C-alpha cells in the first residue's frame, strides 16, 4: 500500500464513463439514472471520433444533475497546455467546483490520430512535460482560493513521480490481461507523501466490456480467469466484497465503471458509497 493510503482509509466513491453512444435524449435519461443511483462522478473519454467534445458534454451533465463531472482522461498531445488549463478552470467555475481534470500522456495508437488531425507527434517525455505544464497553468488560473482536482493516469516511474507531486487522484494504466500480482507490485510501488486518492479503472463487469475503456476484443472470461483487477463480477454481493478487499489491500477507494454496467452495480454503490 502506498504511503498516502496508509494514512487513512478513504470513503468509497464511484464514477461512470458515459460517452454519447445513443441519441441525445436516451443519453440524458441514462445520465439522470446514474445520478439517481448514487454515483459520484460522470466522466467523458477524449476520443474525437466517438462523440461531441468533452467540455460541452460535461457542462450539459452538470446542468442536468448534481453529479461531479470529469475527463477520463484528456490526452495531453491533443491540446496546448494553457488551452487545456483554461478549459478545465472554466468548467470548474461553470460547475461551481464540480469539475475534475483527468489527464495523461495518451493511449496506445494515439500517434495515428495525431497525424490524421495534423497535430505534432510528441515524444513520451514531451507528452509528460505537457501534463506538468497543464496542471501548473491550471493552478495559476485557479488562484489561491480555488483548486480544481486533478486525476492523472500513470504507468512508468516518471509519470508516477509527477503524479506524486501534483495529482489529487491517481489511476494506473492497466490492461485486463495483466496478472494481478504484477499490478499489485505496481500499485504498492507508488509513493507519495501527500494524501492521494487511488482510483481503479474497471472496464469488465461480468460479461460486459466497456469498449470505450479498453479494447473491444477484450475477453471477459479470460480476465475473470486470472482475477484481473480490471474486472469485477456482475453479482452485486460478490462485487461489493471484492471492492472492499481491493481498498483494504491496495488502497483503492474510487472505482470507475462503464455506463453499460452502471445499473448492474447500482446496488453496490447504494451499499458502499460514502463508507
């Protein structure tokens, strides 16, 4: 367990990644149901080919509900640092403090998207530097009286070190096929002398795979067979037990699911949120 999670047990909260994959009216109904079921946060991915841009979509969610909203996560190569920071600060202001900036260096295969959009292909070091620049610019825009929470998606030691320094929430870039013992070593190796929330991205619930959270050809049976930390059972009682185990053993307190699993896990949220 990392140093920050050993300081105190954080209460559970739950988020849902819910891009617009239907008509807008159906999506709005889903958003309201997610809010009614006690979820904390509604999150948007950063994939231009899938849906409207995250910022106006999240502003719509905040106007419809009392949910917190966030990006999960902005890919730093898509936006100049100051532009991303300005957008994040603006969302914080317009949602009256309910926005959380999720940011990372980008997913595998991002280079082809950048080339197609006419954007420069940044090196890993340049991508990470842009994450730092974005967060520091956001802190300047927020000023001394406000603080937009920042979630960082990390993997390697340099990204972990930056998150340890600047992030409020840390999630680890995991694949459903990774062995749990390898993930455990990764998570326990994270160190911070600040109170950092640990988040777990869970794209597989039962036989449901959230295609906007992992590869659409992910085999849920294989993920369950190895007891992947990127998977949960769809039985609410079993899922609740497993979520509590992961907090006790690894310090995860913020769990993020796909929208298609939100109704299935609503009883878990009702039981555990805020505890």
